[in-house]
C-alpha cells in the first residue's frame, strides 16, 4: 500500500501539549488514525472526515472526528499532513 503523506505537527502548535489530558483509548484512536490517513491519497475520503463547505471558515483545514469523541484538525500541505490544535487556527 503506497504512503501518500507524512504526519507532522507545527513547532508553534499546542497539539502535543493537549495529549497528556487525553485518555488512553483516545490516544489509541489517534495513533490508528495516523496509520490509516497516510495511505489515503485524498484525506477527505477517510470515513471520519467531517466536511465543511465554508472555505474561509475552514481555512483549508480538515476536521476528523474519531470514534465520535476525538476531534483531529489536519492541514494538508504538499505531502505533509500537519496536525494542529483548534486554538492554533
């Protein structure tokens, strides 16, 4: 299976600082998501993608809700998926 993306977090993001407050089952969902998403050419086709048709509001960020409880915000840029915290947008 080809790998289309690299998952990264921006240096100014608060994303990883929030992880210590997330429960273990949610961390597992995030780790599973990272393994899945890199193999999908168009992240919008992932089953957990939540569409937003408002271009200015989304600012090209993609929202994923994992297991109906974990929100992940991703910004695609070339071959990198940047994981960002909602306050960083």
